[in-house]
C-alpha cells in the first residue's frame, strides 16, 4: 500500500490521563489489581442527557473519543467512519445474555441487544457527525484496529480530493470478561503492578486493559505531525515471519535498520511471545530507542490504537515521556518509528510511521 | 484504469439447502425453507418460524470430515466451512494456496449459539475443563480463522460486522482490494447461525412475525430469523481469464453509505437507501432503467420496507421488478447480503425474476409493489442487491452480465 495516512488529530480515553490532559503520562496511573479501567470523562460534552442515561459505558467512551477527535481536527463531517473492536459493548452483551437466562426468554429489554451490535458506536458517530459516507466496522480480534487503518488507506487511495476519515477502535473490560479470558490463560497468576509489567516477562499472561482511541486521518499532510506509511498483519507469528515483514517494510520505504529512531513496542509481558520479542530487541541497532505502552493501558485486543495515540503524541510534542521509555538509543531524532504489537495469541502487527516535516 | 472484478464461483447453505439447484427449485415451487426449528435451543422454537438449516451440528461436522460431538466447533464455523467447501469444490484450491488472496468474512454474534449455553458455567468458579476450548468462539473472527485453517489456507483475513449489511460489505471490501491490486482473488461472504440471543433480540424489539414474513405488504408484521453462510470467489478479470474460468458476472458497482438519521431506524423517506442505490448505479455507469431486477433487503419490518419501498419507487419509478427473497430463507443477518447477492447472480444467469412470497396488499404509502410471480426466460443484463442494517449501515451491490 502506498497511501500514507496523515494523522491530523488523535484522542484516547484510556486508563491513563490521556483525554485532554496537560500531563502527558506524568505521573502515570498505576494499579496493583491487574485490571486497568478507563476513568470516566465528561460525556456531556457531546451526548445529550437523555441519550446518556440510556447509553452503556462503551458507547459513551467510543462516541466521546470519536467526536473529540474530530473536533480537535476541526473536521465536522468526515468522508468515512471506520472502526475496529474485538468485542464491542461487552456490558450490553452480558446484560442481555443474563436477562435472557434469568428471565427465561420473557419480557426482555432490547437495549442491551441493540447496543451490543458491533457497529452501534459507528451508527451514533455517523449520526452526530452527519457522516453519510462509507461506514465500516471490523471485528477481527487483535487485528481489528489494524484492519480499520488498512481500510482507511484503501478509502483514501480511492479519492482524488483532500479527505478526512475518522478511524479508531474501542474495547471494554468487564468482570465477566476478565474471568472468562483468565481461564483461557490471558492474565498472569500473580499480577504485578502495571508499571512493573515488563519486568515480569518470565511468566505467561499479561494484565487486562481497555480503552478507545480515535484518529482523524487524511491524504493531506497539512496540520499532521506524522503519517502511518504501512501496516502489516502476521497471523500466528514467529520471529522469521516478523523479521521478514519488518525487512520488507524498510526496503519498501527506502530505509535501513539504523534509520529507525524509535521502536514503539506492544510487548505485553507474556513469556509465550518472548521467542519473538527477544530476537526483535536483540536485532535493534544502538541508534534505536525502545518505547513501550502495555504497562500503561493493559492488554486488550485493540491496545495497538493506544500505542498509535502514544506515537502521535510523541511526534506532536517532539519528546518521549519517561514513563514510556524502555531503553534509550543514540539517535536524538524523532523521525522514523517502527510500531510492533503482539497479542496474547501471538498475532503480530507492524506499522511504519514517519514524522512530517 | 482499475481492474475489473468478476465473480467466478459461489457456495452457500441456507434453510433451503445447499447449491444452486435446490434453491432454484424452491423459487420455482414457491417453497419456503422457513419452519419450526429442530436444532436451536430456545423457548421460542415452538412459536416462531425460523430459517434453520436442516442439519444438526454433528451432520455438518461429519460431512466436513470432522469428529461429531464435543469437537470445539460452533455451528457458526460449521456453516462457514460448509459454504466455503462448496465454493472450493468448483475451484482448484492451488489457486488460493500458491498466491496470497483475501478472505473477507462477516458475522454478527460469533459463536453465540454455543456461548449462551456455556455462559453461566464460564463465569462460575468451577468451569468444566471441556468447556474452555470454546472461549475463543465468542469472537466473530473465530469462524474466519477456523475456516481458513480447515482448508489449509493462509489468506489476508478480515471479519466485518455492520449488522445486516455485513456480508455485502465483505463483498465490497474484496472487490476494492482487487481493484487496488493488493490481491487478485478474494473469497468474500458471511455466516451467522441461529442463537437464542439473536432470536430474543429481535423478538424483544417486536420485529418478529409469528407467521411467514410478508415483505412490502401493507399488513407486514416483521421478519422470520434465519441462519446461513455464503461466499463468492471474486477475481480480477485478468486472473480469471488467465485460468480460463467461467465468469458468472462482473461486479460493476457497489456503495456503502450511512443514513446518519437514527441509531437503529432508517430515514422513513428512504433518502438513505436511495443514496446508496444511486451511488452504486453511478459507479456501474448505469441508468436506473437498465437494471432488470432488484433483490430488495425487504425484511418485512415496518421501518425497512417503508424506507426501502419509497427509495425504490423514487429511483426506479415502478419500472424495475423487485422482490425480497427473505420469505424463502428468513433473514439470515450477516449472511443475508451475500446469499441474496448469489440469488441475484443466479437470477441473471438463468433469466429469472424471483417472486416475493406472501404478498397480498400494496402498502398504502407506495405506488409500487413487488414481483409476486416467477418469471422465466427474461433477459437480465444488470441486477441490484440491497442490504441495510442497524446503525444506518446501507450497502447496494450491482452485478452485470459478463
């Protein structure tokens, strides 16, 4: 793909103070619970009091992140709205499911059913932004956000004029969700404090998180601090597949490894992916700084969007927040960034980002 | 100039059965596949007519060469594999193994039919160990990944969920990737199995008719829910020619737009549906009068049929026959877009206008009514298929004779 996605604005509602905060991860939010929840923000800014009362948490978070993102870009109506979510509004699904079971399929309130539909946030965003254009929702686990990015590139490549797309993702953590995924081995038996997550790469599992992040992306670089140049998804990854994908990305974009100023790494502390992460880190040249983020947002299927929010913030501010720095490289530039994400089931995505000058 | 996209193979399973012959027979005999369900576990199976595929999970599994019983597969995945298997029976699988292709699948509730039975056990403190293997089946993408793996394929994969337009959206995504030269082939479609969750969802919305659904009828009273899976093989024209493939149709137009009107209901004036159809026709370079048949979304809900009927009337002025095939199959949700696209392809191939069953009285708001008699030996050069979903998500597809 050759269509760069210029990032005009971003907005994350995350376990950190990422929403309109003057404090860029300083200090970072910490917890020992192994569950990193989003803190509520002022949802009234975009959602009417009547709608707010009826809306579940995921909808309020997703809609507010999306609308705030558009407002920051000064875009009223984007060309398209493209999202990714692994599980959508889990709370709504649980409410409807449990009611169905306990009420024995009688007299059910349909709200949970409707709001658990994976494109319900999309529908609301389209309505609020009056966006009658292309509207798409990807639901492919750890690649849901990456597919939204990929489709935004496809969509911008199809248009000749300047265009803006609202592209983002959202996923929610609930008690039931934690319980079930914990049984599938997602989370560490002894949960470390989140800020120490990556010091515990010797045990399986990660810590749980959630969040929404949206981006106004464009084919016009005006006002953008960086662009996503490429995105690759690797199913059931091993180091060889990842290495080949990274090499291809570099060659395609005329870069060598030493040109990478920052590796933004979604390593999640799960010992079961050390066979990918260790060779990746070992292969990095001395120039490259390593920046990490899962200790800040927890692990969830669309955590990569929090990573890209962090990337955009780093390009915007021209500095790396100390709370996200894993290793300092010798390069003092913030120009080329390699993004790497790995999920619990060893699916890997890589993206290449570049500063706009 | 972007590559032309053609459709060269299809596979589907619905409550009518699998394959082209069984469906054409049903259309000719006016035989609906909707009945009282035998496999779904729900309180409503004795009172609601459902488009349930007439095979048990064990029968589906065994036909795929999988073990029967507690095998870790959900009905959603089994339907998907069955339909992809049918598609592949007419294609040399090496085509998909030697060159990277896209597998774009669509789904609305993952393996919900299984998960709703296991849920209480899963959130208890003592989950039975044999239940754990079903945890990944919560996810919509499980059917996508399991199906690719079953056939030994390693495609570019994506799973889409835009409610009832999901698989129409999937067809569009594959075509766009081919046009941009990212892949030369794409298997696109969708699957949804019945679940008590979905049945109760639509039931609680009072969108379900206890008798057979009556699309576009003044006295329509909602839908019959169904299950199905369907897929089309999309190829660039060059790739299809290179292998001398039989071309069913050219995929000449598509549009995905949003009503931006209400979170669940369509704009009652039909402006959303109108815009979608007009945009798809513009892409195909067609005037409305050149379309020979419209396979309408036609859910038989109050809202959809009013909006869609008005849009069809305004754009086509009563000159183009239209019908909803949902009385034959039920509303198969994520699979509806693709199976109705396939019906449209067959209508074009065989020169058929498929009748809209159960229609008696024209809607008082409309001057148009659906085709109710099966017509044969028609010349259909272009057909249009609509899929509209919750969240204002509208997709129209246009297919043309090769």
